[in-house]
């Protein structure tokens, strides 16, 4: 009887381990679609970073991109800012505190100027992923053949100009490659970026600037995640305390039954 129970237990443990392994590898496969992306490493619980990200967004992105699901009043609440701070620092064109972040450019004009209308960025972090946006904003490089003067390694031929060039500077793409004269083709592979013109930020500062911006986009794509994480921590703390109580109670109850 005991041996059988042991065997069943064994099977159960092996089964559980296998299942955990399966889930783990499936999660890994889902996460690792494009290995060329750089990791954003942003942290939505970092309120100071979100505040900087909001400032970056309204100063450098909202001229072309709206965030139509985001209300200024909600920003004030979630980012620990007073309504006055929001009005003074994040709103420039006479919006009211309960308005959403819109763009003043008309979509027809935008399409006319850029060939394609800049997408609303409310949910972009969910549809593209934070690592994608982080890499995208770091991968503009000089390309005289493009109307904007720059191209992008992550989204080749993009219509978006390198709007952050004054901060990052301008970089050149360096390729590794051999030309195969016989077949008249060039095998070239991207190697690295090389700074051609210094920007006003150092590379580390620019990374931080982009990380904060991406962090803000991550937050607006799912504002509830701040609350969810907070609640999750409290539930875990409760479970741990509850477990301790239950454990000592059980010890107390069973101490005479042996
Ligand atoms: C001068 C206008 C302009 C500004 C300013 C601007 N963008 Fe864009 N952005 C565009 C256009 C146009 C597109 C569409 C690009 C395309 O589809 O090729 C775009 C596309 C994007 C995309 C989607 C890329 C994809 O894979 O579809 C992201 C993400 C993005 N922008 C982020 C930003 C962020 C973050 C900022 C602020 C730092 C910003 N943009 C500022 C014009 C702009």
C-alpha cells in the first residue's frame, strides 16, 4: 500500500514538473519572437520614470500621435501629480483636465505630409511590445535616399522622421559584408551604429529618455496594471501571513494526536 502511494506520488511530481517545463518553454517561445530587439527593461511601478515619460510624450510625440484613451485627469491621479502640475507641465493647447490626449493635426494633413497617418499610441505597447518600441526609437540612422533623411532598422522605410535626433544625435549604420562580384550581389549584415553627429544627451541619457517614454506607453496601454500589481502584492502578503497562522494552528491542534 505504502509503495503504491509512493509510486503515485512520484508520478504526480514528475507530471507536475513536465507541465511546468511545458508552460515555461511556451512562454519563452512567445516572448522571444525577434531576437534582434533590445530589451526595454522599463518598470511601470516607477512613478518618477512615468512622470518623465509623460513629459517626453507631450513634448516630443503628441504633436503627431494622439493617445485618445488617456485622460489628463487620470494621469494626475496615477502619476501622483496635482491637477495644476498636469495643466502647467503636460497641457499646452487649452485642453481641459478631463479631456483625452488628442492631436491637433488633421488626419488628412498627416497622410499628406507623411504618406501615412501617425497611429494613435494608446495601445501601441500592447500591439507591438515595449522592446519593439524601445528598439525602434534607438534605430534611426542616416539614409540620404529617404525623404526624411533617416531610415529605421526595425521598421525599414518608415514614414516617421527621427524626431529625437537633437537628443540622440545622428548615427550611421555600419555593415559587415562581402561583395560577391561574380553574382553581382552584396551580402551585408548590420553590425552596429556609429555616432556621426553628437546629440545633446549622452548615449546612457538617451537610453533612459527612451526607456521612460516606453514606460509611459506601457502604462497608458493598460493603466489598470498599476492597481493590479499593487493588489497582487497585498494578496501575496495576506497569503503568507494566513499560511503562518494556519501552520501554527495545525501544529497546536495535532500536537497531542500522534
Ligand atoms: C513628425 C511626426 C511624428 C512625431 C513627432 C512622432 N512620430 Fe511616431 N510616427 C509618425 C508616423 C508618420 C508614423 C507611421 C510610420 C509608418 O507607418 O511608417 C509613426 C509611427 C510610430 C510608431 C509605430 C511603428 C510601427 O511599427 O508601426 C511608434 C511606436 C511611434 N511612431 C512612436 C513615436 C514616439 C514614442 C514618438 C515620440 C518620441 C513619436 N512617435 C513621435 C510620425 C511621428
